[in-house]
C-alpha cells in the first residue's frame, strides 16, 4: 500500500469551500464531484497553465458518441476535432512535432464493427487511414512513422491487450512493414524511444510474462522486464524518465536508462496519489517534461465484473476527468475538466516552434 501525504496547503481555497457547499446541497451531480474528493487543487498551478503554450487532446463521451477534443493546458477553449456521430474516435496520440494526431476509430455495427487506426492534422483535417483491425498506435521521434499492434481477433473487443504482431507505417510512402520479432503479442500502450532503438509497453499474459512493463528492441528480438508494477507507461520526450500507472491509485515516475547493458528503471517514486475508489490512470509527459497529464475517476464495479473496466478506451467512465500535475512535486495538481463525461486518454499537442529568420 502507498502512504498518502498531507496536502501542503494549510487552508482550503475559497473556491473549494464554495464547491463543498455546492456538493453538500446537491448543486453538483455525482458525475462531476469525483475530482473534488482528492483534496485541494493548486490555484497557482492553474495560473501557470494559463500561459503554457502546449495543448491537451483527450477522448470524451458527451452525448452518447466518443469524440476527440483539444483544450488549452488550463482546460479553456475546448474544441471538438472529429464531429462524427456514427464513429467513435478514441486513444489520441499526438506526433512529437505537434503537427498530427493518430488515433483509433471504432467503426461499423454488430459483427462488422472494427477498431481501425487513422491520423489527421492537429486541427482535425486531413484524416488518413493507417490500418484496419489495429490498435495501440505510437509515433517515431521524427513524426514520420506510426507503430501499432494488429488486433488479435477478427471480431471486435474492447480489451486493450488483445493484440498480435507489431507493424510500422511510413507516412511518406504509405507502406507498412512488420517488426522483426514476430512473437510480439498481448502488448498495449506502445512507446517508441526518442533515439528510435527501443519500444516500451505493457504486456499482459503473453511472451512468457504474466503482467509487466517491458522494453524491447526496435530492430531486434531482445526483451527486458523493467521491473515496474502497474501498467500504461509513457516515456518522457527526452528519454530520461518514464511515468506510468503505479497500481490503480498512483502516477509513478522513475529514471530510465536505455543506453546501458540492458534497459533499467530506477529511483521509483509517486508524483500523484489518489485513494480508493478514485483511480489514477493514463499518465503522459508534457513536451518539456515539466508536467504530466492524467485521468482520475471512480471504479465501476458492475463493468469491472464484465471485464470492461473504465480505463479501457471506449468504455464509459462516468465521473472521470482530466488533470495536470507538476512532475517535480507531490500532489500539486489541478483539474482541467469537471463534467465527468468519460474524459480520459489524454495527450499533449506540442506548440509549433517559431523559426527565427537570420
């Protein structure tokens, strides 16, 4: 068990006092109040984020259909990028240069339903199909290739580790090649290291592992267990650290060494902690490594019994919202969505760099 620390704020903010009164008297519905159960959010962090240049993209279900939204880092100016009532867009992954977003789309009905991979421009235009019956996409550091896992079954499933075979799609040529290790399966939450030499992912019930976070060669067959409990890793853009869901209630951070004799993680600690039944998931580094974005929300016991846990892409997650936290401090966080409309799977859309003319 992880020991929760007391907030560094001695007194609640006036905003929290008003929020508590609203909850007590029923002014806020149950789907919107989950975020308020985790202590006092940082108003000074919210002020910082108002001038932070990078945006956040996430999946959300506001009216019975899944769409991808972007918002400023403080949650302001939410914009629906997809607007497709007959298609569920999920699992957005922005390219490192901030120009594009790859994602999965659940298309079709009944037995014909499939999860497919697309990419589009960061403003939602230029939608291009990458692969059918595929999932778990991620980008190369140069934003020119997308790696993904093929679906394990011909029929649709929400289970994220139902994967078999890793493939790499080249944006310039439109051609796809398979990873040389054809034994890769039951992987999810793929990450491609900045130097292009490694992938990091969670494996569940496959490749000789029960459940682990592993690193494996991008062009070979060597596989290493990083020794991290939990799942859904994300490599910091400079490759120096890793964050992940350290159990159901913690956002873990560790130093990451991919240049030694074998990949290893060290100096493990938690930067965000929640308390049962509020879970912490989907942790992702900001482009400069200063912040993390993540989701929190309550368990759903009924869905859990059926295998459809709320953290899975496309599974309803009532009361789940998006948060941003300071990656260098413990539990210095702020909520940037508040409606509990299944807001999850966030990622950072890097601001375009201005080119200075000589």
